[in-house]
C-alpha cells in the first residue's frame, strides 16, 4: 500500500505545474532563472521553468502527502526534491542544446523520480526492487502525460487555427473534435451518452411519448418577422434575411429533407446560419456534410450564405463548408453594399462552451455608427456587445427549451441570460434581439410545447 501511495504522491507533484498552467494560463509565470544565460551563452533553465511551477509542485507534495497520511514534512520535502530533480534535468538539456520545452524520455523523469527517495527512505524501509518499480511506472506515466500536454494541449491542430492557444481550450476541442473514433469518444464523453442516449430516450419511450416528440420535432415552421429602424440605409428597405440555427442536422432523420422543401421556394437577400450543425458534442462531422450540403444547394440568395460557430461545432468543419460557398465569421465582420450604402454583419466564435468570442476583434473594422447585425450562437453576451451598438442581435442555442410546460415554459434554457431572451424578439437598452427556437433538436430528438423554425426577417425603414 505504501509504494502505491508514494507513486500517487510523485504523480501529484509532477502534474501540479501542468495543472497550474491549465487553470492559471499566463499568470505568475516569472522564470526561475530570471532570464539569465549560463556561461555557455544558453539559458540557465529557460522561460518554461517558472517560480509558479516549482511552488505548485512543492505545494502539491505537501497537501497530497498529508491527505495520503504521510508526515507533512515528508510531503513538503518530496515536492521540493522532485522539483530540484526537474530543474536539474532542464539545466542538463540546455547544456546539451535540447530546445526549450522538448520532451526527452529518461532524462525528463529520472532525477525527478529518484531525488524524492533521498527523503522517503528515512521514513519507510522500501526494498530496492520496490523503488525501481515505482520509478519505472512514474517515468512511463509522466512521459505519456508530458507528450499529451505538449503534442495535444499546446499544439495547434491544423494550419490557420483561429483560436487563442490554451490548454483548457485545446482539451475541450480534443474531446469534441480530434477524438472522433469510437469507443474512445463515448468513454471520454460518457456523461452525455448516459444522460441523453440512455436515460432520456428510455424515459420518453416508457411513457409512450417518444414517437410523438419526434413527430413534433419535424413540424418545422417558417416564421416571418419585420424589424423596423429609423436609421436603416434606404437601399436596404425590404432587405430579407433567412436565419437558420441549431440544425443538429445529423441527429434527426428527415430533417434535411423538410428544410429543403421550405427553403427552395424562398427568395432572400442573404442567409445566416447561427451555428450548431452537428448533433453530438463529439465525433465525426462527416454525416453533417452529407445532409447539410444538399440543403445549401437549395438556398437562393443575392448576397451569399454566412455562418458562425456554435458549441457543437468544430473548426475543422469550416474548410469543407467554405468550398460550398459558405463564409464563416469567426470574430470577424463583413460589409454588404447596395447603391453606395452599407450594412455590416459581425459574427463571433462560440461564447457558450468554448468561450472564444472576441467582440472587440469582431468589430474592429466596423465604422462608428454603422448599421450592424451581430450574430452569436447564444444570447449570453448581450451586455458585452451593447458597447458596440449593434442594431440587431441574432442568436439561438436555447431551442426555446425544446420541452415546454403550460404556464411554466421551459424548465431548462441552457443559457446564462434572462428567460425573456430564451425565444423570440427581445430588446435590451435599444438593441433589438431575436432568439430562434432552432431548426433541429439536441440531445433527445423530441419537442413538446414549442416548434422548430427557420426565420425570415425583413428589414424596414421607418
């Protein structure tokens, strides 16, 4: 039992600097070597060895040792000597000219694994084979962990990656986007699979409402609304916007065909998608393309098709859809011109799950007092965007609750915004908003008390 606890203690110390990087990002990252070079002209350690990392390792050793029942002084010293071993490894790697941040099997683990035993042997009488086994398992585990951190969490997944690189964001993307093969994505994302695909579907089947809920979900309405503005540029009087969001198009058989029948007879000026093309939060997006591309071919516009990303979407879906003439606004803006006048479309990345929206970057090219239409996947950044004075805020994500109860409404809105922003038109300090109930369904494929919809918005000048 003692060797197992020691192994846990060593792992806790080793991974503490990584967790500090994951949660604290760039806070308190002063280099241990203060930026100085050694007499050979190379850095003493390098800027990746920080005071924060060393202190987090010592702290983790102290707390974990105490929780495991070790003397608190022992836990502190294990953390201290382990960090000394880690520092020595970095010092040696700089001397033999390994790049800063490189992972070297053996050298990265040996001193960090051995040095703590200078303390441990004073407390516990371990056999030499036990020490060797502990160090061996520790070395293999930390090597795998360091490779995962470096090659997954600190590496761009592809060229022209548009998001800020951070371990926390990359872990979410890895779970949802890069980990696409079964059974691994089902294991990693087990909580959603259990809740929706087993529990919720079973409940609706037991009470005999599953088929009715699916039938309701396929009753898609074309909702037409008119928004009037005094400062709308005159050439855009009567401008028609087709707004579709939350298709989750691979999650419900027959959905794509229903949508195609509705849009093929519409003549609009522009089409905007509000994100969430995929049904699941993980896995391949190939089924999405096979159902979405036929729909795109049915949409007729004068000024093109535009889209943002939702919390179910991966950046990898952008490139294949761009080939189908869909333009993505990922913290970007674009102007639409008519007879010398302009309106602006401003779109941000997902503000709900990935939290990669950058409103300032999105509006940087938009002239002051320009007529702008803001598109975000959810309504929860309504206060942030108000400073940029968009005339319209288009969003979705909520599905209008997807299941509503009479006189109560939706039990869950899945958004950190007032309930009045859950569905339909809303207003906030002069900014008009519209939250669509979405064209598809998420999780369990049923609807009760609310309909799926696509929206045709006509702009009118007062």
